[in-house]
C-alpha cells in the first residue's frame, strides 16, 4: 500500500477512492467514500488507509489489523464493519478528483 499526498489530495495505489482538500478550505478534507463529511487531514489519511484495506475480501473481525480498523473507523464516527462495507464500494466518477493533475508533496514524506 502506498498513499501519495500532495497539498490538496491523498491517493492510493490500491483503491480508486481519493481524499481532497475541501473547496475553499485550508484544513478540511473530503473523502470519496464519505461524501458530505468534512475531515481533518489525519482523519482523511486514516479513511484512505481503511479504503486500501477494504479491498481485501478476507478482512473480518479476526484479521490482525482489525483493532486498528476499529480505531480508525471510530475516529470517522462508525464501526469497523460499517467503514469496511462503505469503503469497499466503488467510487463513482463524481466522487473522485483528478489524480493526473496532482504532484506529490515533498514535505509529506512521499
């Protein structure tokens, strides 16, 4: 799993879901699988990690990462099962941002 962060987007090599800086905001983020939710950058990053993990069809409560998933999901206001279910749905074209126009942020550790 590789997350790529720019100043305005967070993308992954494992999922079509994206996170982006909310229009007109310097600190609020949106994530494609959580339409209508305003998140801070850390929560948006955690949401992208959940989206990456949601691609694993064998992910369940017995998975070694499940305790972390529950914590990340709780930070998003939902259960681990709900977060995985929602994040495993494909992103619609209207829920994504243009990845090709974004450059990695060298200060984001990428």
